[in-house]
């Protein structure tokens, strides 16, 4: 009403404004800086000796939006070359 009718800003207005600013800071902190967990499921399809098959990898990692954004975009080339992957194929999977 102060913008439309020219009413004076009261003490209650400024108290409310302070609470809203504090609340906004808490929301931004929680969203952008606080760590949280991301769950991922990757399906890798590839061919060995003419046989195409898939591997499903499930994992989680902690994440914050300041400094670890690159963890969203990752692949599992390390899995394809891992001993675990080789053992799966040796056992007939």
C-alpha cells in the first residue's frame, strides 16, 4: 500500500522484511551449498566377441552445487576396464 497509496512503512514491515531476507538466505544456502546425495543407475550395453549384453551399475555420491557439479556428468569407462567387469565375463555373464 505504500507504493500505491503512499502509506508510510511501519516498524512491522521492516521486522517482516528482515525475517523474509533471513528465510531467503537459508533457502539459497540449503539449495546451493549444502551437500546432498544423488542416486544413479547406469545401463552400459556393449559387445564382446559378437555377443551384445548389458551391465547395470547402481551407485550414489554426495553432491553440492558449488565445486562438484561435474559429478553429474560422468561415465563408467573405469568399470569397463575393471577387474570386476573381466571377472563377470570369465564367469559367463
